[in-house]
């Protein structure tokens, strides 16, 4: 993909015919995960569409002019006019193809896609998810000389890769940047010999047959499957949340905090992630208002003390957001006082939502037995109700979810599988 700057926007985009423009950032895992998808699509559709990328941090004025407030953000242009829906965050290959159908025609796109020959890959163990649990399982399996394929819709690291600092990982005296810790885990597993298929779309999973289809064209057939798909941020489910996602509403401080230098933001939530990420955001923003539904914070004591003593952070307890709106370049949060039921508005530059996580299980339908909270039930070997299928990490039913507990799960599942395959 060709990289441009704001100075080239008029000639390359406004007068460039059909254009896909990727606003990307550094230290942005979703951006890194998107890049190989775009490179692959550029090879397929480069004759019809010009694929361009632009460094958002180095072209802030243009990004703000276009209303781009999240990374990555894809914009589609036809003869200088923006067409199709904008895509942002964890963008799937299928979503890009859907918008390409709108831009260059369904028949034309499908003709190209249908020319791609399907393939079949055989492996002993397929791991779905490359967070700490999946990476650890891959490490143990490849050291046991078991052919292992690790599959992830993003890049390796899971939620750790978007965590600012990890202060309680054994073996490190000083807190470690989340992206660096996850990078080192990934490199160790890759060096061992695990096969990586990352930044792909998982189209379908048949746990009984042990088949996984990725990018609608490759079928991976395995003897065993480890589910390590982790969790995703909960959505509030209020008006404006999805409409302004990536355009003022963010779920990743590591990705987007850097764009709020000397600006004001609102943080929704009061647990560990909300309070720890608010502290990180305060390195950039001039003021942070934390909106929390309870009368006190739920975060750990250390995080609470830092936040309560941070002069940039203010608190609005016993309030809940009811809508997100846009007012020019500003965002507006409508909040309700839970005791009095009165409404008020907060005008801000950006909104960060940290209200917990949900297990990523949409791929599996009703194949798995779940607990009352929707997490996968397993036995002591991490095996699910389906023979040959295991679940590790945050996606499993457990009392505590930490990096170290995910690593333990991955270790247990890998050892159990090794004994079975041997």
C-alpha cells in the first residue's frame, strides 16, 4: 500500500478515482492486525481501487478535518466524494469486502473472490486465540513436537497488548508495557515453531468435525482444538454509542489516548480497567471525568489511591450515561442521576468506555456448555463438553481472570493434549 501525507490528499484521494484510505497509528494492535488484510486485498483489487494509508499522528489536522477520531479508520472515496460506511476498530476482512461491493459492484467483487482457490491445511492442534493462554499452550505443544497452528483475528497478545502497564507479572521487578510483554510471549512461541495464522477472519468453526474456515477460503482440519478467544469490551447499548465508535467513542486507551493532548475526556466505569486506564489517559488529557454508577469505585486499592490523588481526575458517582451525541467537534454525554432521576449533559472532546468484558463465543453457537454467566465450562484438564475441544484463559468459567491464570490454563491443556496425542 502506498503511504501519503495530508499534502497529497487532494491529488491522491480527491482526484484519485476509487480510493480506500487507512488512517493508522503506531502502537495500535488493531492497526497492525488490519495491515496484512489490506495488503492482501490490494493484491486482489488493486486494479479497481487505489489502496492508500496515512499516518494519523503525523497528519492530525487532516484527521480532525475529516472527523477521524479512532485508529484504525477506513474511509472509501469515489471521485473525491466519501462513499460507503466508515470502518474502525477491529475491522474484519469481510466488512471491507462488503463495502467494496458497494463501491465497485457486487458482481465484480464476487468474480474476483471466486477465483481464489480454497485450500485445506492439516494440523494436530488448532488454537483459536493468541492471548496469554493460547500462546502458552502453543509454546508447550511445539516444545513437545506437536504440530500446532495458532489462529487469531487480530495480532498475538489479546487484551494484554492494549494494556498500558502490567505491574504484577512474575519475574519483572518494574511494571512492563502490555504490548511488550505480549510481544515477547508471541516471539517465544513463534520461535519454537508454532504456525501462525493471524489477522484473519474466522468464517466458521465446527467443533465436532474439528474444522475451522478462515478468510472464507482456507479450511484448517485439526485433531484437537483449544478455544482461547478471550473477552471483548462490553458495550453500554445507548443511542450514539455505535454511531460514534471511532469518531469520539473509544474502548482502547493505548490506541487513542495520545490524541487527546490538553483536551478533556469522559471515562465510563469504575472497575480496574476504567481507573487504571484513566490514570494512563491523564498523561495526555487536561481533565478526566469518571462517570460511575455506584457511590464508590470498584477498582483495586492501589489504582483507587492513584486516581483519587490525581488532580486531573474528577468523579461523578451514582450516574449512568443515557446517550452520546455530537455537537460540532465536541462530544456530549447525557447522564442520569440514579437517585434523583435528573438529567445533565457533559461536553467533552472524547469518551472512553470501560465497563467490563464479555466472552468471545459468537463463533460457536450453541455447541458448548456454558455457566450461568456465559463462560465455557471445563474439567480439570481444561476439556469442554465436546471431545477433543479445550478452553483456556478468560473465556473459561472461573473465579479469577488474570494473565497468570490464563497461562496456567494453557499449560494444563497443552500437557493434557500431549499425553493424549502421544
